[in-house]
């Protein structure tokens, strides 16, 4: 087993995740349209279409979140990451292609759950491997590079997805045999292909480093309460709670696409642009912010990002034009960029040897759970008025800010830079 080239392996993992993210983000825009189309039949379980759409979107996050602590811990025990990444990408390939055969809500729920299972295997192992390929001095930059490419995929997908659906049907000639594809089938085909690309990249270029095998262990745990007298909550657990609240706030928009389009008098292409603007705003910021957190500390960026998240989330419930929504989404993307990489890097700094998968899964689980709760919450709350989902999200962001301010320690430039017992700087 070789000692990995850190820069190349992080970049390869980032490219693989970008390919898969393009397909997954396609589905965030396509599925609400698919649910509302004539291709899906069956009653909506006696609830509104917005709520059933939120439920379908949320199945992915629920299954992914609840399984990630187990898959992260299992990858720690085995001292292996690559096999878990490949297994997850293989499951995603099958699930993305299965949408072509879905014709009812039950099928959509099952496929979406299968996607969540795939991500549960892929995500904790990937994040743990990126963390292990870095040090405290480079971890923020490595996480930033990974997130940049991953989010680039998530940003490109929604922009293209609406156009792919509405440009269909397509006629494809296979050696004189004409095959017709609906816009939905074409979108699902693209999602399947991108998962295959990610699988191929990991297969060809990624191996587990020797240090991952050597640090495999059985003593794996996640703390809730602080190990010092100055705080109440464990900092990694607190980061997980803050990540949960942030994810809920940024995921509110996806399940209420029809209501957004009606309020702003726009079509799905503009909605895709607004949805993708949040992601694209982060693409240019993730790496420099991550690298800056290696130099100036993680905590200042976390606090600034969560503070900005409050008004930018609320603004989405108040704007009445596509331009206003676009600006709000861009600024919300800036806020999230200041939280993503520093939070992962700080958790990686604090992770005990051989426990990267277990402890970092706290953040990935929380984020996935938030992505699941967000659409479900907005699908329910929008029935009381358009602004209510965003008031809810802004309130959660404010609570997250207070928790990070009081409970999260700094790891850069402290005497215990890579220890959970590092002392927080005085404010």
C-alpha cells in the first residue's frame, strides 16, 4: 500500500464527488416537477402535493443521516474508506436509474430512500479520508477544495436540470433504431451517468493510505457533554447541532418550487438559477475561506457565517421578484461558505486518531438530517403563509450562532491545536 499524494487524492475525491453531485442536484429540481406531472399516479396520501413532495425529498436525508454514524464507525473499525465510497456510489448508480421505472409515490419514496443509503456509505468515508490526508495546518484548505468541487456540481445541476426537462422529449438514433426519451428520462439518465463517472474515478485513482489501516480501532465514541469545566457541550456535537440548523435553513426552498414560481411570477429555469446561485456563490469562496481558517482560526468564520445566515434566510420569505430572490440566495451562499469548510476542519482537528469516520459523521449526519427536515418543514409551514418557513429557518440559524459562540473552541494557534481539550480563546 502506498503513501498517497495528498493534493492529487483530495482533488480526485473532489472530482468524483462533483460528478455525483451534478446528478443528485438534478433530482432536487426534477423531482418536484415529476411529482406534479401526469407520469406519476396515485393519491398524495391525503395531504397536499407540496407536503408529499417534501416527504419524497426528505427520505434521502433521513435514511442517509440515520445510517451515517454506523457506516462511519464501521469504516473506522475496518480501517478502510475506499470500499465504502465505492459501495455507496454503486448504490447511487442503481437508484438514479430506477427513477425511469417509477410511476407512483410509493416507488419514489423507496428510490429516494435507496439514494440515502448510498450516500450514507459514501459521505462519511470520503470526508474522513480527506481529513486524514491533511494536517491541522492544511485541513481547512483541503476541506475547501473538496467542497468547492462538490458544490460546483450541486450548482451546475439545477441550472441545467430545468432546461433538460422542458426541452424534451428527445429522439435518439441507435444504429437506425429511433428511441424516444422524455425530458424526465433524460434527466434521470444524466444522474445515473454522473454516478458512474464518480465510481470510475475512485476505482482508478484512490487507495486507502497506510495510516488509515494502522489506526483502525474498536474504542469509538461520540461525546455530547464537554470534557472541561468551561463549557457544557462537546464542541463536535455542538458543530453538529449548528450544521443541522444551517442545513434546514438552506433546504427550505426545494420543496416549495411551485409556490416560489407563483409568488415571483417565474418559470422552472429561473428557479433552477436561484437554487443554483446559492451553491455557485460558495464555489469561489470555499477554498480561500478554508485556507484562511488554517491561518486565522476556524471560530471567527463560523460565527460570521451563522450571523449572516439569519437575515439572508429571512429575506427569501420577503422578496417579491426573481432578482430579489437571486440576491438573497447568493448572500445565503456566502454565509454557508463561511461555515462549511471551517466546521469540517475544526471537527477534523478534534477527531481522535482512528475515529475520523465516527466523529466527522456527526456533522455529515446532522447536515443530511437538516436537508431532510428542511423540505418537510417548508412543505408544511408554507400552508400558513409564504414567509413562515423562512422565519423558522432564520430562528434556527440564530440559535446555532448562540451555541457556537458559547460552546465551540478554537483549534488553530492554541496550545492543544489538535486536542479536544484545547482552550477556547477569550472573547
